[in-house]
């Protein structure tokens, strides 16, 4: 597991053995009271901290990737570097043929790019810090690039009588850490679709300003998602706004998805916050009071019935 990319069948067998140990008794019988996905979560997120076999395999091979990227003074590093690739160039190398060890390292390198290392300039400095662009430039010019996928959730809310339309969104990294959020109030409108589209538009602008490279955007409006992903609509009442969103989507790497309303509590909080205020647009660089518990539950993927 430390030097070879295990076949998927072996990883599946290891996982099955682990599940049998946890779920079954001495008579080889048992009831699955807790899902495997929850068991494999970190302990701080309510799980048992048991890593899936594939993740453990990638993690151990990642140590070899790190040694090669850092050009450690080790005999095997010198041997593979001289034969296949020079140190830091490993991250952009497409050569996968070679020995079993080299093939395993290249596969682990590609898989590691799908995960966040958890260290970003925007994690270390407050949003808007004048040192941010400088450190970001230094970071991207370093030998090892850091890959991060950000998650944004969007929602809108109409409250009171007369109706007040609000919108809001939240941006987090893959570990559920809060990065930014915003809320706002749309004066003189009760158009829910407009609020939803406007939220996505403002969220994409914020992500662009934060220099976010990879973004996964969730909205609980399936109609809105279909309008944006679908063909151009010239005669729609919100055609201009929809086209503006499409233009922004072409400028950064974004995948737009539909989610259930019950899976969007944090964005719902910001939308209600916007509807209850008179501010057109407000960026929250730190989590407001009342949303911290929701953030924790959202990071643990806990679903609640929405009020």
C-alpha cells in the first residue's frame, strides 16, 4: 500500500473486511445502524476516523510524491528523477509508463490534485488584505501548486407583508471552512427567480474577486439551474442577467448543481438576513452570529427539515 497503487478489487475487499468487523457480531450477523459514509468521517465531524482503503493508499503514496517534488536527497528519488522527470515537474508530467512504482506515483499525483491541502493565502489572511495578491502570486509561482475546490451555496427568501426579497450565499472550502458570505435586499421586487439569479450572479463576481479557480455552486432552484445550463434564451424576462451569468461561468471553472432546500441551511440563513435588512449588498468576511452551528452541521452533512 505504501509503494504500489492497489487494484480497486483489493481496496473493496479491505473495505468489506472492515465493515464486517464493525457491523457484524460473533455469529457473523449484524444490522447497519450507521452508514459507512458517516463512519469514515473524521472524529471531529462525528465519525470514527476510519479511512477508506483507497484514501489510505493515496495518502501513503503521497509521501513519495512529496519526496520527489521536494527533490529529497534519497537514492530512489535521484534514480526516478534522472530516469523519468526532474523533481517539481512531476506535477505537470503526463508520462505514466514505466516501473510499477513510477506508475503508482503518477497515479497518486493525479488523484492528489483532486483534494485540497488545506493551506491557502485566503485561509491565512483576512479577506481583502493588501498582502493577499502578493502572497497569492508567490504561492502560484512556487514549485508545488496547491489545489483547492470551493463550495458555494445560494438561496433567496421572501419575508413579511408586504413581501421583502432577500438573497444570500456562502463560500467554503472542501473541509467546510468558512471563507466568505454575502447577503442583500432587492427593493421593490417579489420575483423569486430574479432573486435566485441575482444571487448566483453576485456570488460568481465575489468568487472572481477572490481569485477562486475551482468552484462548485449549489442552488435549490432547479428551474434557475436549467435556465443557466440550457441554451440561450433571448426573449426571457431575465435574459440579460442569465447571459451575464453565462459569461462569468466561462471566465472561471464552475460547476453548477441543484440541491435540496434541506441541504442549504447556511445560504438560507444569509438570504433571510438579507430580506430582514435594508442593505443592497453586504459581504461577511467572518461568520455572523447564529450561523456557526449551521456551518458545523453542514460540514457534517446533517440534513434538517427547513422551517
